[in-house]
């Protein structure tokens, strides 16, 4: 009798399957047994009180003594009356300001008196190279206008004759008309004039 190889393989596989099932059931049985044993065993509970560490450390603890500071009230500063250095108003002299003003005005007056010349005008009546003609112009001024002062200057080779000390051009123009009757080329020029001499001029009287 001949057995077919397929049957042999099938029989082998069936046997192997049975073996595996047996092994699996055996493992399950072992695990169940262990679980039962663990459930039946008494639990040992460790008391937490036995594991506490107790020791008296009061003898080695540092001690600090607190002393509350005493606060003493500050003494009030002694104030001494201040002596004022400012000048006191002069009650006895009500004209104190006026006197100071008078002093300032006197100073200005002295300064003004020291000023002798200011910007003004003069009439230039002759310009030429002949000295005799310059002297004639000077003599004419002394005769015709005694209140005016002639000024002769010489810059080689030219002579110039100027006349008058006029602070205002209008005053010079009144004399200019009279001087042009003889010296037609006369003109008014700006110049430094003497204050005192300018106050002595009276153009209105001459024009009349």
C-alpha cells in the first residue's frame, strides 16, 4: 500500500497545529496561575511613619537677637536773623532819585561840552592855483559876511576856500544864493563843522 505524499504533509501540519495549540493553552494556564497567586499573597504595606527622619536640631540652630533702633527726634535748626546787605531806601531823602538823575544829566552835559565838531555843511566858494585869488575870496567873506569864518586849505597845487559852519543844509543854501552873486561856481559840501560857530550864524538876518 502506497501513501500519497500530500496526505503525509497534511498529517504533519495537523500534528504541528495541535502542538502549537497545546503550547498556547499551556502558556495561558501559567499566566492565569501567576495572577491567582499574586492576588492571594498578602500585601505588605510599609508604614510611612517608620520611614520619617526625626532629629532635634534646636541646639545647633543660629539665634539672632533683634534690637529695635531708638529714634531720637531731630532738634530744630537755630535760625539766626539775616542781616540784609541791600541798601535801605532813603526815607529821609524823597528826592534821592532826582539827585541821581541830576548827576547823570550833569555827566552827559560835560560829555556834550567836550564835543566840539559835528557833521554839517560848508560852502566851497573858490578852487584854483592862484594864491592871490584865494586871499581875495577870504577877504570878501570877512567884509560881506562877518558872522562866517573862511577856511583856506592848500593841497599842492590847489587852493580851496570854504566858508561857514552850518549844521543844517537849509541854512547853507540861504548864504549860497548870496555868495553866487560873485562866485558863481560855489557849491555846498559836507564837512565837520564847529558847533559853537554854527550857533552864532543867523542866516535869516543876512537874507533880510
